[in-house]
C-alpha cells in the first residue's frame, strides 16, 4: 500500500515510481516465458521465410528481437496487447495471453491504482506492451515511438473530451 508521502508526491509531481509491485514467480516469470515463446514462434516463421538467417539457438530473447529489427520484421504489433487504432484488418496480430492478463489484473497493481484514483477502475483501450531493442543498436534515424525511447507524455491527450473529468493513470 502507498504511504501518505507517496500519495502527496503523486499529487504534487503527477507521477510515482513504485518498485517491486509484481511478484517475481507469480507474475514476472510467466510473463517472460509467454513473451519468450511468442518471439520464438515469430522468429521461426521469419527464419522459414528467409527474412532472418541467424540460428535461433544462438540468440537469446533480445538477440532475436534485434535480428528482427535489423531485418525489418515487425514484432511490435504481434507482441502488443492492443490493436492499432487506424490499421485494423482481419489478420492484424495482437497478443493478450494469460500471463499478460494476470499482470494487468494483479491485485498489487490494482490496489495501488485504487489508492490513486478510487475503486472504479477500467482498462483503457490505449494500452501497449513496448518491448524494445537496445538503444545502442538502433538506426540513427529511428523515430518510431514503439521502437525507440518514448518521451514523457500524458495519455490523457488522446482521450475523448467527455473523459476530461475522469481520474486517469498510466501504469
């Protein structure tokens, strides 16, 4: 649970860093395994298509991600937990597996959110999982927010006007 000092900091600064929210064995490890399986499947398909050439046995998770980036393969949308608002097709991929679902409904997370905005909690459809390759390996002219660093911003800016009075946080 958040302390009064943390709540006051959030009210003053508009953000709060809370460490160790998720249980390593119950949330983090299954999430890592789920995304590891997903990149393995994606990479196997790209390898079969000849889009990547390095043997997957020689690469860890981020090695596969980097190879995919260098080859121009799209891992972002297949690993994201939301559909793109402007380019949805019948075969548009997205990932919302059980480990992701368990993460976003984790009681530790929801208890913190409740302390910040109250008990009426809904999940905004503008949600993402952004797994990025190491910055040192990005092309110098890379500008895509889902690939490179994302500047501080407020997601509230993309909400409808009727939501202006809604208490909203991003976690």
